[in-house]
């Protein structure tokens, strides 16, 4: 016959843990160090050259990249034979400084056109 032992470090069968006090959402964010508007979520100002593609308003870096990809896809600027390669039109040439680049190089060129 199995019995539940009750010692200082264990609980008896059927006992419930006391409910922990819940922290408000704002305290959770502050405690974890994830404040909105910092890091990748911090708004950045695009240069006039990049602004011609994504707009002149401040945006988080992730949205800038997303808008550049939307522009590339809507204008069919990916090399059909090698989708990793981007063939720059006149607007993208001003950002990239070259006729084509890979999708991996793209972030390097875009970051030169962003100010925190």
C-alpha cells in the first residue's frame, strides 16, 4: 500500500500549491528587459534614397526590410535563374551602389541608409 509522505520539502497528496501573485504586463516587460522601441523594434530614419522605396517616416528596421522585399517582389527584381540575386532598378542602385547584389548582402547596404 502506497502512502504519501509529508515532509518539509514535499507536499501531501491532494495538496495544492499556493497561487503565485501575478505581475502586471508592464512589470513583466520591464523585468525581462524587453522594452518596446528598443533594439530591432526601435524606429530608424531612412535616407532620402531609401525613403523613395519605403517612405520617409521612421520605421522599425524589420518593417524597412519587409517593405524593401515588397518592392523587390512587386517589381520582379529577383533574378529568375537565381532567386537569391537581386537585380537593382534605378531606385535600388542608389541604395545598393551597384547593379545587383545577393539577398545576404542587401542588409549591409540598407543599414548604411538608416539612422537611429
